[in-house]
C-alpha cells in the first residue's frame, strides 16, 4: 500500500492535485483503499482538458443547421398499419428491450429517495417505477412476450433503488433474468481553479456524467452482451421522470426497421416557437439536436408550406436504437458539456464548505450528441398529452411538475 501511495502522490504532484490526499490519514483502512482506487481511475489529462473548456466551450460557428424530416403519427393513415405490423412482429419475436435512466434523486421534488420511487399523487399512490412497470407489463400482455427491463442507477441511489424493487417484489419481474440494474458513469467535480474537490466523506467528489453516458455504461457493464443473449436487436431508452413514456411502440419499431435506420426518436411539437427545448435538426448534414439558444429567432419562427415550424420537433428523451448502434456509440466517450453547480466539499483544513451559490464544475455528456454518428435517423411526432408528462419540478413551478403529470396521466389512464 505504501508503494502504491508513493506512486499516487507522485501522480498527483505531476497534475497539481495533491489536495486529494488531504484527508487520507483521517480515513479508515477501507476508505483509504477506496480513495487510492478512485485516484488511480481518474483520467487527469481528460480532467485538464475539461477544465479548459470551462473558460468557454468551443462552438463551431461554421456549423450549418437545416431542418430534419419527420413523420407525424397522426397522419400516417394507411402506412400506420403497415409500420405497426412490422414492429409487432419484431416485438413478438423478443427483439426489444427497454432501458430506464434512473440515476437521479428526487431533491427538486422535495423527495429524499431516488426519483423513480417518487409518488406523483395518484389515488393509487403508485411510484414512477411502478407506473413504468405497468406500461411494460401491459405491452407484454398485448404482444404475449416479456419485455426485459434494464435500470440505470447512480452510485448515489443504486442501493436504495434495488431495495425499493425488492420491497415491491420487483413489480413481477425477475432480477437477473428479465430485470437488470447497472451503474451510470461518474466524473470528478472541480472548483473554479481546476482543483478536484474532496467530498464530505473524504473521498473524491464525483457526479454522474449525464444521460450521454448511457452508451458507455451499457457496454462497460456488459448489458449489451446480456441483451444479445436475450435475443434483442433493439433497445428503447427513456427517462424515469416521464410517467407517460411509451417504451413499447410497434409503429416506431416498424418505421426504424422499414427505413433501415439504427436510431428512431419520438418528438412532440414545440408549444410555441420560442419554447426553451432542444429540437431535432441536421447539423452539417448529420442528424442532431440543437438547443434553443443555437438557432436564431428567425429560424425558430420559420414555417413550411403547411404552416408547421421548420424547427419544431422537441427532443423528449424517447429514443430507439439498434443494439449495434449502442455498442458503436459506447466504444468511445462523447464530448462533455460544463454545468456550474453548488457542491459541498472539504477545504484544505478539512472544514466542510456549504455554498449558497454555484461554486463547482460538473461535466456531463448528452445522449443526443451521439446522433451525429449515424447517417440518418427517423423522427416520429407523437401527441404530447399521450406520451410526455415529465416530473422535473415541484408543484410551485407550475410546469413539468407532479400536478401537471398527474392530470395528464389520469386524463389518459384514469387511476389504474
């Protein structure tokens, strides 16, 4: 251990991160070992690069942004049955699995546990996890098949998530047979001087690496291998906080198969031209999603000959991928984006610092940054009130909150 400690001390000195051992002598043997393992796993060259991006993310001003084609589910007419039959056959053959990204906590909702355990206030008091499992099981009955379910947790909520499922008898699923849990990746947090932070526990302060880490997490945790063992060719990836997410959609499957694309995504039309959402487009001829801040007011308001917004398809984190595509995308990390957050940490004297304003950098990858890896993709517009009821804010916010999600859910399903 002493030899290992010496090597790590030299490594930290090389990268000017010696503060990571400030609490070393105060830790028990188990935590000492954990800290050294954490440090050994840090890519310091990457962290240096990421710190430089905090000085101003490089944006290519020469990017050419153009509209992307989409299909409207309500206007497929005769094609609806055609696509539905194709997708139905693939689902019945067991070629689909579902992934739920559930690494977040319910802090913004005033909830102390994993966000998936949150009760949105239905008379049944079902959690988000149970609502999603109900949707999967109903689809399974419809197609006479069990849809395997993969849950991505975080280091912070993994134990609590698994215990919640155990308490509820896995909602009828069987762990490690058709229900699988795996961990999201993490990256160290940094202060404004480029120093990696020490958490309250004396260990490296880590934060989840964003929903873009899903591909690498699936591959590193050998979940794609498991999918292949199960005979799956397609994987739907969605978030835990959308209580109306429809993970099993034969029409979406049929479109992807018929058009021979490896990615098919759902969209909802923007509520207004200037709604602050990411929208589907093509960037330099490749599929992409751009933030509202990346297009001009003129582009945001532009309409086609039918009066539809040219940039009106909102990305709602409802995406279907071939397993092959997930493995390609997971072969190398996506670019990271910087978020400025509040973070508790231990200073050089071991005192806990509790900030009242943002003080640290968190680095996140976005799932849609991988879209540029494919030549083409399908975008299917669906009805917002039928498939998109996110629970992100407390009721005080008035939007994307338990109250709005509850209303949409009960309008569609009642309370079952």
